C-alpha cells in the first residue's frame, strides 16, 4: 500500500504562533491554508487514490475535503490521526513556552510529565496501527491527512530514528510525504510541495 501523508494547510494557530487547543477552540484553515490544500489536492489528483482518511480536527478535515473535491474520493475519519495531546501547553504562545521552558520538546521522549504531553512512542503506535488496519482493509493507495508530529513520528519510525533527531524532519503545511507499507515501512519521499514554496531557501539560484 502506498500511503500519502498530508499535513493540514496553514491554520490560524500556525499564524498566531500558539499551540492549538482542540478542546476549547480548534483552529481552522486560513485562506492561504486552503490554497495550499488545493495545491496538494491537484498533485494527488494525478495519482490513483482509493481512500482519503483524516484526523477529526477542523483544520485536517477542511484540508481533506479540499483534496476530496480535487480527487473525487470521499473522506473517512480516524481518530488515531489526531493532533498530539498537548496537556497544559494547549492554547499557549509557543514563544512564551520556549522562554519559560526551552527544552519542553524533551518531554516527548523522557519520563517527565511536567506539561502532560503525549509520548512519542504512543503517537507512533497509533499512526502505525492506522496504516496497518487500513492495509488489512484492502486499500492500495491512501491519503492520510494528519498533523506535524504524527507524520514526523511515522517517518522517523520508517527510517529508524528517534529522540531529538526527529526535529530535523521538516514537514511543511499541506506537504505530501510518501511511504510504502506491506510487511514493513519504506520511505519514498518527504515534504513534497510546489517548488516555489522552497524559494526562501535560496537553493535554486
């Protein structure tokens, strides 16, 4: 099975610089986020897709619905593709958190629960199970619409890395990462976006 992992388009909290609070007020896509999702949908319309499966959050569902309009495939929902549980970080400014706790990200991997963040192994487990269950249902080519850390986690698992190294994996809004699954995971591509989105890197001159 080919799995196309798509991160949601730019959301309101991506712009504001806050951690999302999906319990109180889940962020939606911005206009730019909708345009990004349409670009991803256009790319995915060129391949044979059997299913689109989305996280239940508004920003992922909105992304999935835009892709659905481009591909003609209906959207299914799987809660295991959801955003990371952020505990007491929900709704807080990322800049503020970095100032008070510059090493907050370590909590994904260590034994501490100072913020109540979901552990990385739990994120990986639910993402892996989602792929395996989808494969068992007979799907051959699937778009999974999810979030930054869940997508990072399954890419990291596929290439056998962990800890802070996963932060080196860049996953832009509405980017496409491709994995193959049969008896194991193989990574084919990471962070695919239209080339214009990489122009800020100055690598095309």
